């Protein structure tokens, strides 16, 4: 099977770029949802701990349980709030508030313009009252920006609305609340010094998704995907390769099979011309194999998900999160 290398130095390098921006390791919550964006949940949790981070963000309780020994606090984005002194739960709706267990630690998500999740502004007072009535322990108020990585002013109006929310929450007498709305792109674009916390995902893994016009902070990809040679053969001109015989050899050539396929989370579609470095994938991707004109025993499939993502008409996030958890990961 293919394998993944996790570059510890690059990960630490990226984290340091953000520590410089926020001023403290304690103000960074590393986002480890979806198997740490495909990098491997436990590996990245452990590395985050070794770096000195104390906070994480995951999708559900199952993920939190498997890594909670590494962190002081974990924010869970999409699960029912239960009582656990180390976990807080994002509340996305009034129903979430009603379902939360008494005494659980919660963070209220506000819809400041993305219109995906969160309490709308005109529900804010009701939500806060309900949280008080139900004896929930309100630790934070949060929001999410929809266009932080796009060349527009939308980030600024969302930020402005969130400031109104902050003032309202404070005005209503809630104390010691942490307010947070910044993801990677927001943190790269805006001043972070006055933030209580940033929720750092893709940036930690080495991708600065801002358009080129911004003064770009260089980040270094952490993950590289590799495959091993399974077999090699001589193919004669006009012989056809793989399922459906879709690829027709234009000349005599040496072709090897490598142990990566759609079963590993590699996208199968033939609609794109995908290049492994400079080598095109020949014919269809099988469940466990691809064919390349190479004899290398070990081949680098990619170390920059953005390049592959462009060829596949998607985003780095999708390329990374699809990588199967069964692929062996090694830290280098
Ligand atoms: C995934 C996620 C993040 C991290 O976003 P990046 O763009 O990867 O930094 C932050 N906040 C919430 C609520 C998320 O779901």
C-alpha cells in the first residue's frame, strides 16, 4: 500500500508562524477534525502536544476521546453536549441548547453571515437566556467566516457583526467568555493580537489559501504521499493498458504499476490529466493500482496537495481528507 510521510519540522515551522501572529501557543486550537485533514488524528495530536499546544478542535466525541490525553481542552464541533471537564461543545441552534446536558460546557455559535450553522442575530438574546435557564456552562461564543480566503470585503463585515455580538454578550452580564471566529485564512489576513483563540486548520498543515495579491506568509506542506512499485513490464506500441484498455501506448515503453488506487482515497475520475511530478497517470485508476512510465521503486505522488487539487478541479482540503486512514503514516 501507498504510504504517507509527515514532516515534523514543517509542521512546527507552520505552527511557529501562527504563534508569532497570535502571541502565544495557548491561543491556538489545532483543528484535528476528519482525521486531522487526512494526516492522521493521533499522530498530529501527539506532535501538537510535543510542540506545546494545549487546545484542539474535533468533530465528535469519538475523536476527542482518542486524543484527549494530549490536550488541556478540546472543542467538539458536532456532537451532543455532555458533561466532561475537558470538553466544550459548539451549540449550533436553539435545539442544540435544549438537548445539551445540564452542566455541560458549551460555546455558542453565531451565524454572522455564512448561513450554514449557528444562532441568528435575532435569536441571540433568547439563546443566552436559555443557556442560563438550563444551567449550561458558557465558555465561549464563536462564529465562522465564509470568505476569509477570497478577495473581498466580506470578512470585514462578518468581523464587524461579530464585534456587535461580543458587546451584546458582555452587556448581558456574561463574564470570562472567550470569543473566537478566526480560521487559518482569517488569521493570515487580519491582526490576531486581540484574539482569545484561533481555530487553526489548513494553515498548520502547510497551506496558505489566500490569493496571491496578499503579502503571503510562506507555509510548508506537512504531508507527502508515496507509492511503491509493484511490477514492471514492457508494453509495445498500440497495446492498451488497464481497465477498459483506455490508454493506448503511443510507442514501445516501460510501464510500472504502483500500489495506490481509489481504495486509498485517491480520486478515480478519468476526466483530468493527472501528473505525478511530470509523469501522467496512464489509463484508469484501479482500486489499488495506478500505472506510470517509470522504474523507480519508490515514487513521490505529491507533496503539495494544491497542485494535485488544481489538476482535479477541487481544493487541497478534499485531496487530503480523502486519504484513507489505512495508509501507513510515518513521521520524519
Ligand atoms: C474546519 C473549521 C476550522 C478550520 O478552518 P481552516 O480553514 O482549515 O483553518 C475552523 N473553524 C470551524 C468551525 C471549522 O469547522
